[in-house]
């Protein structure tokens, strides 16, 4: 059985969000490993941080630590391993 690559799951969610007019950025923070992959900006809502994974994979230890630090400061971080999960999270956040 083929398990979709992380980048494939991520790209499909990003394309879906962008087609609906949503803004997002890739978090490629040089020297800062463990941060979520993307931050999405719903209109009038709070930013949504998502770490994308292959199906049935979890965040690595460093990622879980960074996500915990963000959550302790009031941010919501999602780990999504399926396209439908990413779309559901973002749809609930409020599309543009």
C-alpha cells in the first residue's frame, strides 16, 4: 500500500487553502528546527500552525517539544497526517 509522502499531503492542503483565498507561509526557519511546517492565516481569526506527516506518523521528539512550547504560550498546533484532517482543521478556523 502506498503511503503518501508528507510533502504530498502538505501540498494538497496548501493548494486547497490557496484556491479559497487563504494566506499561508512555509516556516523554514534557518537554525530553528522542530517548528511546524506551515502557518495559515484565516481572515479575522487566529493563526493556525500545522505540522504535516505521512499517514500514521507522529511528530519527532524535537518537534513535540517545540509544539509543547508553542502550546504553553497559547498557540494551537496541529499534527496532520491526512489531507482531510488538514482541510477540516482549516475549515473550522474560518476560510477567507
